């Protein structure tokens, strides 16, 4: 099933639902994640995509989970076009299972969740809140209530095999609109209480529309748009050259003495190798600026 996101409404409630299995699997493999890190990174990337789904063209967000657990910091960038990238500081962490499930909360620990919105203004807006469980979905819900005063519900799930393949990943993001009626809230709460985990629904073959129908069971659903999602990093050889130039002449000369340099993109794991000749050309370019 391809990565995709669907927007819909029902009875004064808005929902975005996404299937992100392929892109989470790509990110997990790029960063050589163990299952715990794959689950945490996948939830964060999916959460970022759901938050970005309401952005205008050319706007983007950065979702950061900064806990004191062994996974370290988890970061995901997403934009209105459905592009996402992300990383986890320590991707090869193992912890005992909790009730038969990956203990993402223990991997994340205590700390803060922050969302930075880049809207084209000079200064981006950043809001933050305390992590409440480290399980990420609940923390995004808490952030939206505390920092943006937006009553919401977020569900996220990632299923990883012992062979380190991501078998299912996705999530949903629900918001009450101003015209919602009390009985609709009661119906929604009942549906959410009886809902299967997101990862199970996707593993069973449900797409984003199927998930929305399950969330809105017994309600009249209006589907709006469906869009493709992709793992996309903005790194390039030219941008890495700019990083090398920013190191300064002394550091560049030191790299030239070592006769090569290898730069690895933090977000996608792409490796950029520079020979002695390449580095000398960059130094010459820097002097001409």
C-alpha cells in the first residue's frame, strides 16, 4: 500500500488519516534502526505529516521530541506537500518489552515536545509542552491542548518485525469543529474506545479511508482530498559543500591533509565523500568569495 493521507469530515469533526508504512520503513533502514527506534521515529514522522496536513503551500513544521531516555532526541520535518524526513539520536537501542509491546515511552523518557512552524515570516513560531507519556501520540494531543488550545485526539502506530522490517505504520488526527454537537462527541468517544490499534488496522489491509470509516462508524462521512506522502530530504552535494565552507579555512586545510572527508546527512543517512582534489577546489572557491 502506497503512502497516502486522506482528509474528511463528519458531524462537525475533522480528521486526517495517513498510511506511512513505506516511508517509515525507508527511514528506519536509512538510519539502521532497531525496532524501538523505528517505532519512535515512525510515530514522530507520521505525527509531523498529520500536523503539516493543515499547512498552506510552502509552509513546513519541525516536530521535536526531546526526552531523557536512551533514544535521545527525535526530530521530523514535514511540509504541506506531504514530504517528510527525520532522525533519532540513538537508533540502535534495545529495551525489554512492556506488556508484549515496544516500550517507546521508556525509550523517550521525560522531557518536552515542541513544534516549530515555518510560515514564511521572519521568525518561525515555536510552541512546546511537557511530555506526558513519551508514547508520542498522547504527547502531541497534550501539546495541541496546552500550547495551541486545540482539543484534539491523535492516534499513531508502527509495527516492526524481528527482522527490522516495518510492517505497518500510520495514524490519524481528529479535531472538533465549532459546529460540533454533543451527541457527536459521545459517538466519537465510543468509537475510539472500541477502535483497534492503528498498526493492526493497517496490517490487516485497511487504508486511510477505511481508518476514517472506523473512527466515524455510524456517522455520515464526507471525504475531501487524498494526497501522496514521501520520505524526502533536502540535502545535496551543493548544500554539503556550503557546510564545509562554513567550517573555515583552517578546518578545510586540516581535512585536505587527511586527503578526504565523509559527511553523513543527519536526516537521511546519505553519505557524501570528498577527495583531496574536491576539498582543494572548495577551499579555492571559499577564497574567491
